[in-house]
C-alpha cells in the first residue's frame, strides 16, 4: 500500500472508488476506499486492483460500503433512499425519528443528519411537504371537508393541519379551497 492509497482510505475518498479495493485480514472483508467503517489499522490492510481478486482470495464484500454493488450511492444516500421509500408508503401514518430508527435499525439522529445532508430538509419537513401536496390535490374534491382532508393526509386534527397548511402555503385551507373554486 502506498501513501496515496492510505490517504484515500483514511479520508474515505470517493474519487478512488473503483481504482483499488482494500481488504482487512482481521475481518476478511473487502471495502471501497470511501467506506465509512472505522479507519483500519494499516498493518491489516491488503490492497487489490479489483474486487474479484480479493473475493477469490476468500474476502467477502463489505456490508457497509457494498463494495460488490457498482451502482451503490453511498451510505448516507442509501439511508436517505430507504427513508424516502418508507415515508412515501406511510406518510398518512404517524412517523417519528424513533420509528424510522427502529425500522431501519439505525440511530435516529444519524438518519436525520444524513437525510438533511442529502435532501436539504429533515424527514419531518419532507413528511409535511408530502402531506401538503396530497392535501392540495384533495381540495378539488368538493365533498371532502377540511377535517376529512386533514385526517386523510395524516393529521390527527384540522387545527394542526390548518396551522401547517398556512405555514406551508401562506393561506388558510379554506382560502386556498375558495381560490380553487373561483378559478373553476
């Protein structure tokens, strides 16, 4: 292992992904240079030009950096993708960071930091945005009351919904609906 390779491993440098892989004699795993697992002891590191060489010598792909998946986005991106999928399928339900942590088997605060770093907003803000978009769609159904819409998109009462809606849209749900009706 040369100094440049060690520096790439130490700094989790994505630019070196695919240029080489490193295996750990202690865990028998092979990682990408960008792997965010704990920095290894250099005396346990073996450098390989390609993944198959390491696998042929008995090493297994790392479960953290997914060294055997070329299209893998990265650890934080993977968490964010999983959170997005869960939220999109369950946004009408009560979702907390603790729940996301339990479902994904990850630290809730790490989930929040990763999600915010990738999406620029917290999971909770994303949930509210998703609910607001669905609420705006439901306002076209005149037979649904504001309370019906609030409950349908996952709020427990219309007051909470109205506060969130006004904060998000700048107008109350009633005024929003009235402006839609005027346009028709």
